[in-house]
C-alpha cells in the first residue's frame, strides 16, 4: 500500500498544482507535503529496477486513471486557507498517512539511540563448523530480489490491464483540470504573481464536477468571484498579465485533453474579466474583430453589388463580400511544366482585380503544388504579398483566403503560429478567411482518391487519437478573430458533419462560427448539393458560404483531354505528367470521361464550348458563393472572365439535360469501369475504397 502511494505521488508530483475529478473523488497535489514527497524519492531509490518496471508498465499519459487509484489509497488532506502562508502542509491529526510516517520515524530514532545488544557466537560458529557460507547468503538475497522484481512485474501487468480497461471508457470532453510544469504558472518562466496564485487557488477550491462547458464555466465563475472579492484589488494591467501568463502556459501543454480543458478555462476567465473591465469606446474600436468597417450581416450568397459584370456576394452571415469568380493559386510559381511564373501571376491579378470585378484570391501555406527545393511551399503566398505591396491601396481591394495544412498539424498552437507565418509571407496585417486545408480528424472525403465510405479502422490510428477537437479549433480561430489577425474562418475538403459540428460548438463557446466551406464541385461532382453540405450551409440553418474548386475537373471539362495525343512529347496538361498528375486519377476515370463526353456534345448542340457550359452551370448553382479557377495563360483568364460576365442564365432545357445525365451517371469521378478482381480494397494511390 505504501509503495503504491509513494510511486503514484512521485509520478504526479511534477503536475502540481493539479485539480482532477474522477467520479466523486478528488485530490489536489498541492496538499501533498514536502516530507511525503521526500519519502517518495527514498522509496523509489530503494526499489530500483522494480520501480522502473512498474513505471514502464503503467505508461502514465493521463493522470485521471492514476488519481482514481490514489484517491482511494491516500486520505484527503485539507489545505490551509491562507494563500500567503506558502505551500500547504498536512495536519497530522487529519492525515493517518503522515501520522504513520511520524510514528515510523520515532521508532527509527529510538532504535538508533539504544546501545547495541551483546551477541555471542553460536557453538557451530565458534568451532568453525558452520555450514552457512557467505556465498549462500548472497544467493539468498539474489533470490529475494528476483522474486521482488517478478512481483513488481506482475503488479505492473495487472495495473496496465486495469488502466487499459479504464481508458476504454471515453473521457468527457471537458475535465476540470489545469496542469502546469511548476508550482504556480508564470509566463516564460517568471514567478507567478499574487493575483495568479489567487486564481489557481480558486480553481483548486472550485467544486467542478460538471463535464460540459456550461457547468465548467459556472463553477469557475462562482469560485473566481469569491476570490476577487477577497483580494479586492485587481487592475487592468494585472488582468492582461494574467491572461498572457495563462496563454503562455497553455502553449506549453502537449496533451490534447489538457490543452482543450485549459483553453476553455482561459476563455471563461477572459469573459469574467471583461465583465469587470468594460473597454472604453476608442479601445473597443481599436480591437475590433475586423480590420475593415463592419457592416450589417445578412444571408450568405446574397448579391450586394455588381462590378464589371461580376456579381459580388456575401460569404457567410458577416460582412465579407467576395466576387462570384475567384483566383485559384495552387499551381502559381509551382514546379509544373506549364505553371505560371511570378510575373505572369502578377499580370493575372492586374487584369482580374484592378481591371475587372474579381476580388477573391484563394491560396494556402502548402502552395505551390507541386513544389521543389527552388519553389518551396509558401512561395505562392509570397507572390501575392509582393504584388499587393506594390501599391498600399491594393490590399483593400482584395479578399485573401488561405489555409493551414490539415490533419495532425491542426492544433491550437499551430493554428496561431501558421497564421502568423502566412501573415508574414502575405505581407499583411490580417487574413480575410482562414481555413483548415483538410480536417484535423479522419474523413474519407478529405483526400484526392475515390474514398467515400467511412473506415472505422482509422479511428484506432495513433495520429487520430490525438486529433484536435472541435472545441480546440473553434477557440483558436476565435482567438485569431479577436486579435484582428483574421476576419473569418472555415474549412476545406470537409463534409456536413464537420460543418455543423464546428458551427454548433462555436456558438456554444461564444466564438464566431465559420463563414465558409470549400470543396470539390463540378458537373461531374455534385456531392456538396446531395450529401448535406448545401442543406447545412443554407441561410436558414448555419448560414455558411461555399467556395467551389476544380469546377473544370482539372481540365477534363474543357475537352482538351478528349483529343488523342499525336506527339507523346507534347503535354496537354498536368494529367499527362507521370508523377503528380497521377494523384488526380479520379477526374479521368472511365465514367468521368464518359460523362464529360456527353456534356461536350450537349454544349456543341447549344453553340458553346464545354468550358463555357461547365462554368456557367457552376455560376447558377444556388449553393455556390464563388467558383475558384486556376489559369496558366492570359487567354484562359480572359475566357473565364467572359463567361462570368455573361448575365444570361443557361436555358432551362440545357439545365434539364445536365440533370438527366447526372441521374444516369451520378458520381462519375468516384466510379470505376475496371475494378480489379483481386483488388485489396485500395485505390490507385493507395486510398481505402470504396
């Protein structure tokens, strides 16, 4: 029993002050006295290898399971009530464990003080006929150590099994816990102030047993209110320093659940302090969430104006207005054989933005694609930054949407850090729309292959276990909005679940919800209209805008790939590239090419090109706010502008014919006409299919 107590305390001693809730049992490590911690060190040193084996077996990553055991083994110790009295000490009358240790110390001192008893040799020893040799004594000790080691190993195995069973129960999304690496948190290694000590004391005092964020905030409010009434002295500077220190603490935490819980705590405290200090009107204007004058919001996709024949629409429910045609920049200054260089990219922006009605530029920190050592990731943002820096007035004429790399890269720390890096490359003070390039979680529709079915096995992937929660993402984006670094945020390559979850979590946490979803969308890929995204983003539901990319299916819906290649050295486009083009194989699958052939004949029948039919169809889709188009030449840009400047809608007969073909071949880019008989459930680029 003592061994388990010592080891548990020693393992978790670095996490103080920590407040944990495990059922109805709780234990604050601040209540552990220095004498007990010293005893832990002595016990661990004596146990040696056995203790090390136990620690390896436990593999403690989350203190909740450990503390559930310790809270039953170690009696609760009452803290002192004075904050200035230093570390809390246990009272011997209230701690049986401390009393036992004191009693053991007294017995040890009494034995040490007593004179040694006289010992007489036995008859066998005196005659030298003893059969017990020193080596026999050493062998016996070795056996004891071996059995002790084996027992510790068995204990570790049982403990690991218990811990795995404990972890099989999903932990609540919010745990009333705030862990630090020191005694009381301080920013950048600085000692904590008295006010910070008071806040942490409030956290430890609070009876926080709620697992939802509302209960968490209410319990924290009540405790903080009592503490601030006791201190009766807090200035605005102290409050700002406190928030900075807590933010710095949160950045140091590595565990996802701890970070999420502390993020919610930080938001709760921030709101509490805002209720104390009402910012002056001038300060409120300076810290506005939008660098531009804010206007009255409205329904997404609302047409608010027309510039050079191109409609300007509302993106989401706020005041971000984008053109219905945007510049896609994935291959700007890339390693592609026909990629536009920086000079040509600047001409694109001159023509589309300065001379026409386009204002939206979509990019990402990962662009250009493909990249190499001479054209690294991030170069596309630099190209855009150098263009608008040529004239300070250009920044107000454009809406910049950029993205953070998705997957395991999405954490609160990386969202803030990567956004700041993008700001430097773009040479701007704010980003209009900041998106997740693909979800932090696993989603079958987030890759370039043909996956559509949800793969439950992916839930056991190591990276998925630590994926950022919706709470962490929403609060990080809210922090960026509050600091004025972004105007709005959204997601890319996501689905209706991700969209609605982000919207509802953001509303519950009191941060601005996403304003945009960006997905693959074309006549050959109408998933967004039929898988719930259009329904969720409707103004009467979540009121979120939609940016469509790959409206021409990578060039398939221009018709250029339908003509046979007479010269194998001549490349029609990126799909003729042996490497990077292969990753986009779904756009030229057999069913996709067959569908494009039908649309081409329909376009020719009505006196237009397949490109015009494809773009004008996208323009008329009610769910689409803006269509993002990439170009490799000025001729392509002029063609795109002409089609979006055309105010005439497509005839009803043409729209009806497109729907008929869609019903005959509903998801062509996710279909295949030559599936392998001996396939292993993998697509052409290794993705799980179907």
